[in-house]
């Protein structure tokens, strides 16, 4: 790894820091950092190879190869991101000079290559920032140009990174980190300013969204290996940077770390480690399951909508995964790309994973339920995330009309936990019949038959035992089947004659009879407009 005045480890600056774990994975809001691992071929051979960066299309890997007498910039290419890397080759004399050229940083459009160079051959001083350009991706690089006095000075300059829009250049001069600005990509650099005047560091790397900065230094207390990667964050691109935080183990080690680079797609961070330098990568896992229920779906989309236009770390996922300080259409589009396929057979799906509100969100077709009485949200006590607790007095969910049980097949499933007998789980107004209930002996029953007094279809198993049970009902209008924990529990061939176009009640009978209110927990209520196969119901009960 580089040493001396020009070497300051470049650290990945992660977003608004939600937490830092020194063992295992590091969780930071809407992403998780995996364990560092060596980057495979074409780097990490016998020579000292560091300072790697990857083009936005993922097809060009630039890095520098160092010896005691010189260093040159190399590039390896591949046809597609699914192919193996070809053999790395040194860039020509338009980029590499007679002495030391290193820390290449390619722009997001692939048309500019910035790096530090000591054209006079002095190993420890005289480095300035150069840029090589090309007309289009795939063309050879044109003769590199010195960026001039606006950026370069008599001090040693080291390259850091370029913003995604190409309008900000992050670098260091001496031990001071700076950023240069320009109006357009075709303009000259016209202004520079200090990033954090009180902090001595180098090789500043900016995240794709501009809210996270990684740099390296051995001048801050609390380091692990001397040259460590540190990070700073800011709420928006107009705010000042916050206090630096050491990235800790396992990213930092006694060997020393630096040369950090954010991949443009946010999938990983590259950095260098060790005195005999090697390129490492940190996988970045995007967390899109915003409500923590194990699936990316419309419930997560609702969370983004609820925080629209705000600076909320949980929902600010784009540019992935570090965000840009506002929840907007970019975050919505990224979430949509990763959403689980929607089961179009669902006409209602109440996950009941909310933490505090008067609405039970429907993730199927947005037919939300309204909480009546005062049922209690238990976000950590459900079988699939959270659950809703009913008191047996006046608690229930008033749901919309979703289907007429007489008109066609459907399936109803839910998780329940109760120790009480004689209570209703789901009913429909105007039908005079309860879809699912628990009878006087604690068994699962359905009253979907007519005329009265028709005996209820009742299971043989008791479910009022204060344990979680998955219950289900399927009917095609002429026959019915009850399921308990994924297994058929009762069946009959009595048709459904009663029709209704009214809404559902979850947790009480259709007439709100005081003796029908449910006592216990309900979780994950699903209604399908088709009969699920037995294996599908069994899978839901797992």
C-alpha cells in the first residue's frame, strides 16, 4: 500500500450512521455491509496493485501497479458483467508518464479518467492531478492534461473521487481535503473549498448520492491500524459534514487500509489493504424490506409514500444504497424493481404489522380496514412480524366488501392465538352467517351454509389452546373445507345460498353481538378469489 505524505487511506463514507458493529455485519439504516474479501483476478497478483475503481457499466477495472521505481495505471476489461476479466494491460503514454501515476478514478459517463502523477519522477513529492479524456467509451485515452493552478499547487495532491454528475472533484492537497466545482462537464474547474478544515486526511471518496464521504488518516484518535478508513455523513448535499467515525473491524485492520472507491451502482466498496498492497471489496446489501416482514411488497411502497419529500434514512434508498437526502421518485422506482411478484388472486391481505395507527393496511388492492374499539398493535409478537391483540369486548377491524361468498370460489386464511371458546374470527355484514369462528368446544367452525338451523361445519381439533394456529377455509359455493395448520380438518358439500354485498368484520360476528367478540391475537389475514391447492395452504402454514 502507498505510504508517505501521499498515502492516506480512502474510506467508504456510509450514510446517516444508524449503528456500527465491530463483529459480523455492519447495519446502517437501509443497507448492510458484508465481510471484506479479496477482489479476484485480474488484481491481487504478486505485484503491489492498489487504487482500483470500476466503470459505471462494470466492464472496465482501473488500478495502479507499483514498484520501488515507478507506478503505472492498468486496465482490465470484459465483454459483459457475466464474463471473466481479461488480462490487465498498462495504459499508453498518453496516461502513464516516466515516473509515478496512480489512483485512477473514472467518471460515471466513462469519458474522463482522473489520477495523480509525478511527472518529474520524485517518489515522495510533486504529485498533481491530471485528467485524460476520450470521445466515447471504448476509444483510446487522449493525452492527459494537468488540471492547473485552481487545483494543483506546490503541495502534494492526491486524487479522491468524482461526483456522479461530474461537477465536483474530491481530492487532497498536503493533508487537507478539498472539493473543486464546475458549472458543467465541459466547463473549467472554477472554485475549490475545504471539506472539513479541522480534519487531516486524504483520498476522499464520495458516495453516489453525495451524502457519505470516506477518507483515510492516521491523525485521528481511536484508529486500529494507523492508516484507517473513516467516514463522515451529512443530511443533504447543502449541509456541512458531521464528525468522522472510524469504520472499525473487520474493515480496518492492523495492516492499514485506504484507496476507497464506491461502485456507481452501490453494490460494493473497493479499498486497498496492507503495505504490500492488495485490492479488497466490501459487499453492500440493500435493505428494501422497510417494514421488516421478510418480503418487499406494497406495504413497503406505502412507507415510501408516507415519507414522500422528506429526508428519512429508512426510505432514502436511491441512489442505491446510500440515498441523496430526499424520498422521491428515485426511491419509488428502485423499490419497484425489487418488489416481490404480487399474487393477483389476493383480494385482501392484512399483514397486521403496523406499530401505531387506526388503519390495518391492505397490501393486495388497497382495501384497508379500520380499527374499532382499541385493539393493540404488537409489532414483535406475531407469527409473521407483528400481530393485533383483541380484548373480546369491543375490538374488531371493520373491513370493506371484497367478495360475495355465494358468487364464486374463495379462500380465507389467517393466524390466530386464543384460549377462549364461542367467538367469531371473520364475518360479513348482512349475511347472517359467520365465515370462521370457534365453537363452544374450542373447535374451528364455519357457518357459511343456509338455511338455518343448518349444523356448522366443525373441525375435530381444538384450536383454543393459547397456541398459534394457521386456519383456513376454502369454498366453491357448493362445498367447503376447513384447514388447521396446513392440514384438512373438515369438509362438507352443503351449498352457500346466502348472498351479501357488505363489508367484513374481523374479530366479531356480523351483528356485533357482544358475545361474538374475539379475544386473543390475529395475524396475516388473507382472502383469495380462488381456491388454493392443499400444498399452497400447507406452505402458508409453515
